[in-house]
């Protein structure tokens, strides 16, 4: 037995013993997702038990160094852990922008003090983060942002507005792009961290067509931010921002992962349409569409595995996250379109207990934003054309 085989055996046994049965069931609603944070209220005792067990082992961030709250696992061991969790359908113990976006940026650009201060809290789910990037006049052209940070000696005075700030009304801290110089667009941006409870910070939810409000407008009115909370050099925040965006796009692309075993697509189609005399889905057109989707989902899963392996080995193309983000979001939108088609007119029901207050149509409507958030699909295609295909401008 190789060391990796032994690790797999031990991991399988530990997960079997420590992952509660309730944490092996599909998510019932957004309330079942564990985000952590100062105001975290577990949806069940099992959710808290699962988070605590995984955090104690460092497996909420298995590939982070142990001194920062991680598990210290190698890329191969991390992959085995993911596979064994998927085998028992274990839920992610913790969803966090701190894990998927800020953490990697701090590991690359943060000071040792910043890493020791923030990373263990992220790993344990103690602080919930939000992202202060987009502004009313700085979306796809993010570098034109205007939120200012004036020099106040040992601190900055931040004024301005962000928009589409996901879960800003629930977050504890924000990682934020601010303008510290007007000398140039990219060259005058700094990357700072601060507490959302700071004086002068306010948020206002934005109601979406799905009826939910995951996004917010965020306002800064003379907010004092210690310079010790600046990540990387002053006016060098664009370097951090670009690196973080790659990880954000990788995270968003993950929405495209998963075939029939991870979503109710086929089961819903069978329940609504039924089977023909050969035991196949009775609607041949929908059957073909689902089959094509399943093939594409499997191909995307294989491509994702390859990309992650290349990323961990330092061989990934810098523009690959754009490719993953584009295809993953298109695949996720297709999945929800098929789920709605499979559900027939009943899938449009919006408010009853039977439909879980319209969970399916609300999720379908939410996917329309997938091709906008994290950089629009048009921007990603431009990056792919220029950086990967090397097409002329």
C-alpha cells in the first residue's frame, strides 16, 4: 500500500465516522449553506458538528499550511479528500469568500502578520468576508473605480460606493479596492481590508427578479482604515486584484460541475414526463438534450480536474480561469433551463410549500446573473481570444 493509498483508507474511515448523516443529504435551501461568521447561526446541530470537526483537522482548507489553520495536505492528498467526500455526498463544511478568494491572495501577497491574523479565522469560519470591487461606474472596466482612500497618517480615510457586493449585509469584513492615486488607472489602486462594523459603513440590499437579495449597495463615509490593513504595496493593489479575480472565476466555474448524480434533473424529468415502453424518458427531444448536457458536464469535470492539477503544479495558463468561468457558467445556466423544461408548467410555481416557495424557478432566475458576475462572458471571451488563442486585437 502506497502512502497515498493509506491516506485514502484513513480519510475514508475518518469521514465515515465524523460526517453526520444529515450532512450527506442534498441542500434543502440556501439556509442550509454554512457561511460561518460572527453572526453564524447553525441550521442544525449536525451542521455545527461537521464544521467544527473539519476545521479542527484543517480540512476546511486542506491545502493551506498548518500554521495558518489549514491541513497541510499535498495536492494529491487534497484531491483524494475531495473524492472521498464526493463518494459519500458530504456537504462542504464551509462556504467562504475568505477561502475561495481572499485566502489565496493573502497567501501570495500578505505579510506574515496579516496571514496569522486572518487566515486561521477564515479556516475556522469565524469571520465572513465580502468583496468590494464593482462600482456604479466601474463594472467591466473595474480599473476606473473611484472609491477614494486619502492619506491620514497611519490610516486611510475611505469614501465612495460599491455595488453588487454579495452578502455585504451579512459579512463581518470586506476586502476592498480603493484609489490612492490618480496618476494612472491601474497604478493608483490599493487593496485594503476592514471591518464592516467600522463607523461610516452602511449597506442596502438589492432585490433581484428571483425575489431574493444576495447583492447589496455598500457605502463608505469617512471610514478609517489602518494602513496595516493594506495588502501589498500602496498603488500595487491591481496586482492583488487580478490574482484574486482568477480564483473568483475558478470558484464561479465550479457551478458548472456536477452531472445527474448531483442535481435533480433526470429524476424531475422522469417524475413529470414519465418513461416510454422501453424504459426511456418519454420525451425524445428532452432526452437528447439531457444526454448532451450530461456529456458536456462530464467533459467539463475532466477539464476542471486537469486545470486544478496544472494550477497546483504551477503550470496553468494565467487565462485558464476565464475559460473555466465562461464554460462553467454557461453549463450551469443550461442545467437550470433543462430543470425548468423537465418540470413543465409546475416548475413555474412560486410560493407553495410543495415547491419549497419556488426554489426551482428562483434558482433558475438567479443563474441569469452567472454570465455577468466575476467578469461578463464577453470579457472572458475577449481574454480567451487574446491570451489563449492569441488572435489579433
